[in-house]
C-alpha cells in the first residue's frame, strides 16, 4: 500500500523518538535491499496479465499512467522478475474510485495471489482525506504542486506485487532515491515524486528473489555479495618450453541470504592471471584472462620455463554489488626430460625422468 506523505508529520515525530532511544542501542539500521514480502515470488519471467475492474475503471489518463508503469517495471527490473501486460480478459483486476479498499490513508493498494494473479486499487481524483483533497498530477494540463504522480504510485504497487516491501531508509531519508517502493510517497516537486524506474535497492531484492537474466548481467550496487575464485591448470607437470592452460572459475558464494543469486556463475568480468617463480614472494600480473566457453570461467595459456605458481585475481568492481577475491595458488612444475621420456614428480619442485 502507498500512503500519504502528509502522514510523515506524525511518522517523523515517532521516528524522532525512536532515534533518540535507538542512539543508545547502536543507531539506525544498515542500508540494504528492500525487505521481501511473505508468500514468495511468482515464476521467473511469468507474464501477469491485468484488466480494468468492471464498474470501477480508471479514467483515461490514469489508465495511461498505469500502463506506462507496467512498462517501467518490465524495463527496469534487471532480473527474471514477472512482467506485466494489459489484457482485457486478464485475471488480475485494477480498479479506481470509491470502492478502493485501501484503508484510511491509502493512495493505492494491492493484493497478491501467488502464483496466479493480483489486484490493485487507486483512489479517485478529488478523494477527500482528513488532510485535504487528493490530486493526481495526470489530471492536469499543468500539474500543481502537491499532486501525486500516478505512474510513480503504480510502479510502487507493481513492485509490491513482485514481492517488495517498503524500503527501510536512513533516518535522514538521504537514500530515498534508491527505491520507488516506499512507505511514504512524495508529491510534486519533492525529489523522487515522479521517478519511473525501480531504484537500485528495489532491483537488489528482485534479483535475490528472481535471479539475474544471465551470468554476464551486473548485480545491483545495493547488494554486497561475496565471490569465490578458484584456479586449475590443464597440466601441473610440463616439459620445459611447453605450455599449460590456466582456468579460473568465478562464482557468487552459495549463501542462503543471497536467494537465487547464491552459487551463480559470474561471467564477463575482468579476471587477471598472476604468476611468481617458486621461492619468490612477489606476484607479477600476466594479463587479463579470456572468457571461457563455460559460464563463469576464464582461461589463459602459459609457456613454462621453470617451476611457477599461478593465481587468479578478481578486483572488486565499482559498478556492481559484488566483492573481489583471489584464488589459491596452483603450482606448475617443469621437467627437462627428453622427447618420449616420461616424468614423475618426486617432490613439489623436483622431477625425475624415467
């Protein structure tokens, strides 16, 4: 449900008391993805078809705003979340007007019936609340200050249908722009009142619930996911002058809190191969590893002149919410055996020819 920004007057007073008492208990909660609603999500990429509720159809401009919000949700979900489309015979009704079951202060409200359908309601233009008269910006040629953007409100409700709870903002509200799904909606001209794309913390929860579209897509910067990087050599015993192929594998750590993201292969990133001669301590960068044929793998062949350790390094990117990692080292030994001779390792470095 989307509630009125006027209600913030009371909420701010309550929040002040909570901050005053919470300061002794460690202060405000950490920033993070939107909370998830109970009941889980719909199927990945499920198409949810909505229609106008018979006898309570929105006005033409509100219909346009709702359809635009459906497209906004589809275009900015950055995940395999459900998509929304208008269908006059769809199972999910959207209504408008006096029949809205949105409580005393609700601008709009929803229900979700996973895995099949949802409902949605919007208050009518001119609805009288205890604070004053409801204004939809779309009802005016020149929207006045104090109006609510119906497209933004509808996007908020579509986010709820997907399974998003209200974003938990910092006490200062400095992160309000990180989410559309908010407890308190803003009016024109307050910042964020007409935002028409999911915020990064909306997207973060959608990704946790529904997963990324592909292994090469980026993780929302509202996430803080750990990764694990491993490396293997095609051969750990090579005739001098021969080569071995190093293959690194990058994955998201398989953690319950990461939902569908846990254990994901991570493709299309920059993974660097490093080497050092046995007995030395300094790692030298060889170069970026090429993308492997298997999701999350990176490969690079190396000629061997002596016993060498290799490791792969993935540096924490600034453009997404995953952390870097370095693989354990793999040792590649070198034998001087002649052509046709076999070799076997007698120690971690020494090789005996047969």
